[in-house]
């Protein structure tokens, strides 16, 4: 990942955590008129993050050729696996 992708990844993770924490701590804002736009922005941020993660998985060469398919499947099935991938491989040079 280049510098922009790393910066976006960190910002997206912080944004998603902040969004969840905000709505859990501020129940007065848990109205549909506020939740829909906020969740829509979160969805767009998350789609871009997943695109960057999948792009990195496909461009990276692994020691085991099946590892690439393993990471793709795991990230598709379990979203938090994207965070694990970023920590183990994504922030390291290709």
C-alpha cells in the first residue's frame, strides 16, 4: 500500500469506530433522519476501504500461492479479517 492508501485505511477505521461509539453514547441522535445519512457515509467509506484491501491482496505476492485466495475468502466472509490483514500484511511493503 502506498502512503495515501495507508492514511485512508487508518482514517476509515477510526471513522467507523467513532461512528459506532458516537451513536452508542448519544442515544438522542438515534433517529432515522440522522442515522440514514450517517450510515450511508459509513457504507461508502467501508466500500472504498474494502476495495483498497482487495486490491492490495491481489497485487501482493505471498510465499504460498493459496494464501491469496485464503485472504480473499476470509475477508469476504468476515469483515474484521480485513483489519487483521492490514496489520499482518497491508501496512508492509509488497
